[in-house]
């Protein structure tokens, strides 16, 4: 199809192009208004230590496989049945997957999306929500579940004299909003996507109508031939 034929077809199927562009504009407006409000997020770290360990120690219980496994069991109890979202980078934010509301609790993972690697007994509470109050409430609830976990009640077979320490610097709640550059880039991407989709839809619709017209013509000719043979 030449450029002239394409322009002619778009002129004939202008209503398809208009409908798709209108839908794209509405979707862009919805996404832009949602993104402008931003999200609130926190990444709270809870360290598991033996009672005699220093809170700043990077040895001993922090790297003890038994304590790491113990911390993992506590993390799994905070949000039962949770399926963890895996990223290629350790420090990737929870909201990076496009989530606007959710809670994820798990061990600090130094691996990637293919193979996890747990080296320290530290769990992270990643929370994303629409307001600071919502995130704070979920943070408090999650920390309470960690503190009162059944595994920390000194059950038989669990490590003795385990204590937890919440990093106070990680308790802060941040407001995440896209900057002007990101908004312009997103608008440009949605515009290009809308144009390509509208042109593709118009081409597909035009071809479908042309195919239906040709099929209808062949059917009419076949019926005419059959009628002529009956008359003969």
C-alpha cells in the first residue's frame, strides 16, 4: 500500500481513526490524572539478631543460615499466601511494577528474578498506598504481626534468644510523583501508541469490509449462475 492509498483509506475510514484516538485520549487523561496524584511508599527493614549481638553487626546471627530461615518463616506469616514480585535489581521499588496499593514482606534478596539469594537475616516491608495514612496503618499492622509472630514465641525447635530491631530511618513514608520529564515522555508515548493503533485499526477495518464485499459479490454471481441454469 502506497502512502497515497493509505491516506485515501484513512479518509474513507475517518470514523475509525476518530473513535480510536478518542479512546486513547480518554485513557491518557485517566492515567495522567492518576499518576499526577502519585503514591505513598515505604521500605521498612527489620533485622533479626541474637540477644548478645550488636544491632550494627554484619556478622554472627545476621549471616547465620538458621536465623535467615527463621526470619523467612516470620516474613511468610505476615502476609500469608503472598506471591512475591521479583525484579532484576535488589533495590527496585515495589511501586515500579505499576502497583498503587499493596503490601509485600520478604527477606532481603541479593539475587535476581531468576535465582534468589538470601545472605542476611533482614526482612523488608514494602508498602504502597494512595495516602500516607493508609501506608502508615499498614506499616503499623505489619510490624505488629512481625513482633507478635508465633515463631517469636519461643516454640520448640526455633532459635533461642532472638530479638528484632526496626531500622528507624526506614520508617519514613515517601510521596512518589512523576516529574515533568517523565510526564512529557509518557504523553509522547501514548500519542504515538494512539496514532499507530488508530491507523492499524482503520487498515484492518477497511480490509475486512473489502473482503466481505468481494465475498458478497462472488455469492451473488454464484446464485445468478444457478438461477440461469434452472431457467435453461
